[in-house]
C-alpha cells in the first residue's frame, strides 16, 4: 500500500514540475517579446505600424538565433 502512495506522490511531483517548467518557459517567451517591442519603441518606431511589427519579429528571431546557435 505504501508503494502505491509513494508512486502516486512521485508522479504528482513530476507532473507539478513539468507544469512549473512550462510556465517558466512561457513567461520567458513573453518577456523576450516584450523586450523586443520595447527596443523597437526605444529607437523611435511607432507602435502599431507594420514597420514596428516587422522590427519586433526581426529583432526577436535574430536574438533567438544568436542565443541558440551553439545548440545547432
């Protein structure tokens, strides 16, 4: 009986860790997009314009490529 309880507890603990990791990744993803938006606004590009949107996308993916280049 105690093995079943221990196994269930361990499975729940692993599931919780997975959810927290997913939440942390999602938070980092949002923070990176926010930083890219802020950087484009800081250089004077008007938010809401197509040029602003393109700046954000280009900056985000350029930084992402630099960060993960060593993993390729």
